[in-house]
C-alpha cells in the first residue's frame, strides 16, 4: 500500500510511490520508482472496475509488434487491483496541452510543430498498418518525452482504441472540438477520424486556439461547415443523425438547420468566431518571418480537414508533404550545387561521370582535322522531325557535299586520356535506316583506297605544243565521286569501333 494525503494506492512491493501525475473521472496516474530496475515509471490505476482491461489488451498487442519504437508509449506490465488491472508505462514528460499553457506566447515554434507532426504521423501510420484506430487524439494525449529540442513525443491513452473491423455504425466518439464530421453525422468511419483530430491538434499547436469550439455537436458542425464547407449529399444521405442537424430541400438536397429550428424557443448564443476560414489565418500575418513554411503548414492542415474521409490525407502522405520534408529538400538543394567537372580519368571514371551528369565528353579535334564548314541547306520537307527520331530511334544523316569533305588523318586516341567509348555502353544497339540505292556505292578496301588517294597520280607526258583535251564534265564528276569515296572511307575507318557505343548513348538519352 502507498499513502498520500489520505489516498490509498494498491501497489506491488517493488514499486515505490513518488507523486501524483494526474487524475480524471476514470482513474489516477502516479509516478513510482521500480526498485528492481531503478527506473521511474508511470502507473495508471483505475477508479472503476474493468475500466482498463480493453486498453491492457490493446497495449500488449502493440508491444508484441514493437510499436513502442514508432512513437507510441511503451507498456511494461499490468497488475491487479480491486477495480481491475493497473497499467505500468514508461515515464514521460508533460503533454502538449500543458506545454502550450505554460508558454509565454501561448504558441509553438513552427519548427517544433513540424517535428511533432512528423512523429504523430509516424505513430498513426504504424497503427494504420495493423488496422487500429486510436479514436481519442488530442493535445492531452500527445506526450513530450522531455522538454529539450528537437522534441520527441509519444502517443498515449489507448483506452478507446479498436480494430477497424470492430467499429460500430453511429458510435459517438472523440472530444467535440476534435470530432470528425462522419462521427457527428453517424456514418461508418475509419482511421481517417484520427487524421481529422491531428489536423485540429496541429492548428492548436500553431495558434493556441481551438479551430472548432462549442458546447454541442450542432455548434461544432456549424463551424465545420463555415470553415471547410458542407458535407456532400452522399454523406448526408447515409448519415444516421443527418436529420437532427439538416433539413431536406425541394431540390432533394440538404441545408443546415437555423439555430431557431434546432433549439426552438430556447435559442442559445453561438460561440464567437475569430475567423471563418483557414485563409483568414494567413491574412493575419502570423509567422511572417517564415511565410513559405507557414503557408505549407496551412495547406497540410487543409488536407487533414477534408470533409469527405475518403479524400483526407493519409499518415503516409503526411510524411511526404512539403511542410514535413522541407529540411530534406534544403539539404538536397545544397548538395546538388553545380561544380566544375574533373576530367582526370584517374579521379573520376568516365562511365560514372556520364551516369551521374548525363554528359558525354568528346576529345577536342586537332588543328589539322578542323575546317570551316558552310551552313547545310536543310529542307524541312525532306528532313525528318525530332519526334520521328525519338519514336523510332533512327538517326538520318544528310550526305556531305563535295565542298564539305576533305581527307582527314586518323585521330590519335590516347587510352589513358580518354577511355574507350565502348566501355560506356557495351550493350547498347542503334537502329540505322537502310540507305537508298542512290546513296550507295561500292567501296574498295579502306587502307588501299586511302593509300592510293595519298599517292600522286602518274599522268602521261603531253607535248607542250599539244593543246589540253576539252573538258566535257566527266572529269569533274569523277573527282566528286573520288572525294565522296575518300570521305566515307575515312568515316568507316574512324568510327567503325565507336559508332555502336556513342549512338547507343544518344538513343538511350532520347528514349
């Protein structure tokens, strides 16, 4: 037995009473020292019989699944008392409600709101995976482990938790100020009611004001409609309590009852509203030092407070929301700043560099292999469009004109300076459109052709007195043909090994 101001607590011998932590209509929470482990614990002792039996079963199931590692309070054990099972939990700090109440400005920093929101969403995501609904989320049930930043929080009080398969049609749950519209209307509900409560909680942390406040469900529903809009007809048609708050219209729709229609002659004053929409809060100029982050937070709250539960954001999507991932995006932008490329092959392999930057490095041409080319006369009707190249992965090359050709020397590729292109994409394949008959010609062996073209031609000696033969045009055509042959022979020799790798990279980039 433990005694404190005429209070008697049934405690096992290993627990030494320290102080009361809180008391409610259903039970009391006391802080004790476990003398076996020398650790402080919080013990929840019931006032009514069989009160915490359901919570005990829920906590044992959650601990078997290891959810204490996902921002849910750790449950140690239970022991019997005259009023039922007492539950032993890890000792935590104060709840969000108490932290805000003792604050000087009455609201939390935006960074703290983000940190706590992430952890609540993590806990709800874990519950959703095992199809469990908390059903009583509010600032009192979100506990700070301690008051040091960055805050670490845990979700507590699973006395109303249940499986989604055990939900009952028309149940009245949740505190009125954090109650989802589907509960007010008496609809079938899901884990989405927890997300609605989280939206109200995040708003409270941000402003220290209740978004929806009133003495009755009618007051709350009236403010929900003013702020978020009226529930759609399919919700009102299925609601068990719709007729209590709404009136059927001539167009087979619904309208909310007036205060006189709802209260009759005993009309009560409506709670005073500080704003009528979430957009009004942004107009007040709060948190002007972080306007973008504040706007993202308001967008997240709007997503949590969708009237239709099927359109409400899920815990998994909360963890991917821009307001939550903002720090990670900032780090990413800082780490992906442009840096000068290091073209030292020993320091950065070419294959890795291309995979990361999608840039192909080309060896500069030597001076003897460069010339000024005339602009090509591309006929749009004859040249295929870029879309055709993208779809078919075929690159059509316009034949070079005689004036744009010359005999080039083979490039001296230094393997140490530039890795072979074949190493880049050894398995890539390029599809080449067959050449038309007019663009084909029989080419002789490459080396022989180049050698013959390099040697001066031996022409028979002609008498000085004999006039040169007349030029009938055949000699000019022959020169042009030899020039084309030399050009294509050089192309075959230079790019025979490299065309598959290089063009494969081009095709993979376009696809």
